[in-house]
């Protein structure tokens, strides 16, 4: 193919419309970056309640139809909106998308089985005939199977499929009777060769078998998931398809996260003049009502509070850390046990700790800008964006060496003085504390601290590099 491919990015969420995690950030920035490279990239996603309420007047209905989920006839509407130069298509169905983005359990399975079939049907109804379907995570996992079986003869041209794994932990598991009932998948496919995995029908397994190519969000994670500890049952098919698997490192939106222009930050600064980072820190101390001096280092976390993110290590070691001359702030939500722990910490150490339960985008920016260190002790981390955002603001990440954290953080070398953060390898609270204490010692060495901050801020973590690799991958598939 001589020209650029036409690409439809399909996902369960995407910025600026709906965000629950890093997937939304990627879906938000990738099409814009691809369009800057001459690729006609568009997006299809569910019309979630938030989209209806915030953008309803701007949406244009371009088609209505219905599909069968087993004996049930279900309405689908297709609405469109252009934003920031990108065309978005929204699948409308009040039964499935008027509530939570992810409803959990069997209800969530049905939500996204419907979405998969609705996407396949929508391709027959919209005025865009993509060469590549770029689908993301298990919520889109049945699309390759449907495209290559039930819909194979219905499209004008063959669709090539790229499946991107953002987090292999979540796979869309269910009884095969559900998949058979709702999508009419024949019994023939319920074997380990196709959709069966560990006694369940598995939507991610279906995607990995039927897609043309597989990608994930960092080179190191691509290597990790071919081994049992990280592959979580998918390592066999991934190893078998290793030559069709690649890792493309995510980037960040460097316009949204720019310390020189960030409207959420208390002051602006740059790698060439970082002086105003102190003003951001002063404002952060005031916002969380911390009783510490400006000279006291601040360690922060902006994260979902789950075991994957290393919160068991934090829970074990945080009180020990707070005996040091340090303050700690956290933004996020998740498992109740971790939320309750941080509530306990802020009650016991009100002058040295701050907590915001939930998600607040503007506050996240202020934490990145005002902190000295960002803690990411993840058990596994496909890519991670927070560490790259923190680096952009001269906030040095302290990470465990796993997944994309290996690809994005150069650990401080005590012999050469180089690095863009700090790291530890073993998933162990004592090793984490050793890395934190090394960071605190470097904080006292102002010339080294300035050098590391400048190194971090000068990194090119923009998404354009990622988009160039995706463009090359798309073209190789045709």
C-alpha cells in the first residue's frame, strides 16, 4: 500500500470524554499524533453517561440499527463528534452505557460483548472504511473473532486487526455458555486453541488468537508477559506468537503536562530555570495543610490503590518513612483497606501527610509540580505514565524495576552521578525503603539533585515517537 492506512481505534474509554485509567490517556493522544503524521485515525467507543451529559448537544446521530444478542434484539445508535481534529464515533445504548463505565462481573461481560458486536455492525453503517482496526484490552477482545467469522463476508475489504494489551491482569473471563448465547460462538471454538483458558471462555484469549498482530505498551513488558508470572495464563499463546508481538512505549501529552504553561500549577518553571518549582511546593504544602518547612522533601503517589501498584509495601513501610524529615501526599482511590490505611495515617500524622481520595486532574498536576519525589513501587507495570509526567516536572520517580518503569527511568548511579530517578529490583518493602532513603540523601546534595532534575525534564517522553512506531506497524500489516 503506497499511502497511509486508515485506522479506527476502538476502546472502552478515551480522553477527553471518559477516563478511569491510563488507557484513556493513550486513546486520547494516539489519534491526534497519528493525524499529525498524515494517518486518518478515528476513534469508536461507547457513549457513556458522562458523554451524554457533557457533549449531548454536540453529537450527531448518523445511523440507527439493531443487533441480536442470542434471542434478544438490541438497539444501537451511532453518533459522531469531531474534536481536536479527530472524528469520534459513539455506540449508543442506554441499557448498557447509561451507568458505570465498568459495571463489574457478569453485567460488565455482557456490556462489552454487546459493544464488540455493535462495533462490527457499525462498520457497515458509517462512512469510514478503515484498513486497520486497532482494538484495546479485553473489552474489545471478541472483535477479531467476529470480524473473521460472522462478519468476514459482509465487509467490502478485509480488515486487518491490531490488539494492544494495556494490562493483561484483566481478561474478560466467563462461562462459555454466556459467550455462546450472546454472540452465537460455535462449540468448536471452546478449546485451548481458541477461546478457552483455565476452564473459562476468555475474551483476551480470543483476541490474541484471532488478531493479526499484538502490541503492548512497553518493550520490557512485551518480554515479561511471555513468562508465567506476568502472562497470567496468556504466556503460551504470546510465546507462540512472539514474532507478531511488539512493545511500543507509551508517551505522554507534553502539551497537557508542561510546567512552563500548566494552568493548574501555582507557578511555571522549566529545565533551564527551575526556581519556581519551590513556589509550586509551597502551594502544595498549603493545599494539604502540611506543617512542614519548605526544605522538607515531599514524596507523593498519584495512583489507583491496588496491590498491583505496590500498596502493600507502602502500608508496611510508610510509618517508618514518616519518622524521617519528610512529608507524604497521596491522590487516588481503590481497595478499601488501603483507603482506610491512608485515613489512619493522615489522622496520626496530620502535619506530615495529606490525602485526596478520588481523582482530581488539576490536583494531580499540582502534585506532580510541587513534589520532590514520586513513589511507584509496582508489582508489575505495563508502562506507567505517572513516572514520565513526574519527570517532566522535575519530580524524580522512585520505582520498582518492572515493565515500562525499566524503559523510562534510569536509576541514579552513585559512581557517575547520572540518572533520571531511583529504582529497586526486588518486590520488598526493605528494598523500597533503601531506594527512598537514597533519594532523600541525594535531596541534601543540591548539585546532584539539580542535575538529576534537569536530566529528567529534558527527556523526550512525547507520544509522537510512539505514534511513528504505530504508523510503521500499521503499514507493515498491509
